C-alpha cells in the first residue's frame, strides 16, 4: 500500500506540474533546471533504433510472472476464472497508469527527459522532493517481492532442498543484497539499467519462457495421446514467438549499450 501510494502521488504531482506549466519556458521553475524541455528537435515520429530502447524499457513494466504462482496460491477461492479477473484488472490498471506517467513526463520535458524522470524536476520544487521520497518508499516496500523471487529462484535452480536450503538462506540473502547494492552504487543511469534488464529479462519472461513452456506441454500431450488438432500450427506460432523475443532481446541490449557509450 505504501508503494502504490507513493507511485500514485508521483503521477498526480507530474500531472499537476504539466498542467500548471511550471517547467515550460517562462514557468516558475524553468530557469532552475539543467535539462531544458526540448521538442521537435528530430522532427516527427519515426521508427528507429531508439524505438528498441523504448520497447526494452516498456518490457520491465509487465514482468510480474515470477510472482504469479504465489498470487494464485494465496488467492481466496482460487479458480482460474477469479485469477484471470484479478490479473486482467491489475494489468489493465498498470497499462493506464504507466501510459499516463510516460506521456505526462514526455509532454513536460520532451527529448530532455532523463532515465529517471524525477531528475528533470528542480531541486527547489517541494512537490518534486516529496515525489522523490514517495518513489523511494515505493522502491523499498516493493523490493522484497522481486528479491524473494530472485533468492527462491536461485535455490530452486540449484535444487537445494530441506535443511540445506535453510542453512543457505541467510548467507545467500546477505550475498545477493551486497551484490545488488554494489551494482546500484556503481550504475548511475537508471534508464540504461531499465533498458538492459527489459531487453534481457523482459523479453525472456514475456516471449521466450512462456512459449517454451507451452511447446513442452504440447509435446507431453502428444506423448499421452491427447494432442490437439491444431498442435502443429500452435507449435510453429510459439517457435515464432521465441524467435521474436530472442531478436528483440539481442537488439535491445546492443542498441542500449551503444547509446550509453555515445555511439548511437
């Protein structure tokens, strides 16, 4: 609830600042910001290499798959129909929310928008300061969801069970926290981190892994004599999804890296 509240406040703050034109030329905070709003510097919309960076960033918005089994298990009266209603409502709200923040941020600063959009706002803007605090609270309170999935996933892949799992719990937790914190201290550009993680993990979780799981399920059904009439077409479609995810991931990583190095 704290995390959602912090994100909601930030969206409202950004909308207020867009509407009151505080960061437009002649606005209250325009002279105090290092990144002046920039529009139409590259002409109209065009599909180019920067589109791949955007797609990579967007991928990170919807990679909640690793928590799906836990949510399904903990859902009261956990039928697939009720689970689909929860997922549909949650993802629908997320789409609207992320779209609002992205559009308002871009319409305020244009091409000068930073990877972490709150860096665009003036340090003397008290509402912006509160927004940074709110996002900090959102990150801290939401972090355990992602971190626990990482830790459990590593233990599962290593096939650690029983007492051994309990013994490794604390040292693995401390080790992972130390590693992630060290990386956070070194990597300064949030946009670069988001684009790389989106290209690697977003494409894998959204395109490749679900398609692999479905293909394996179709093969199992075939061995059990329960093959679908259109199983061959469905396999082909899933292989195409895998290929699409792989290509998007590779291109996303390449373009994001080259852009960070100033070569694009």
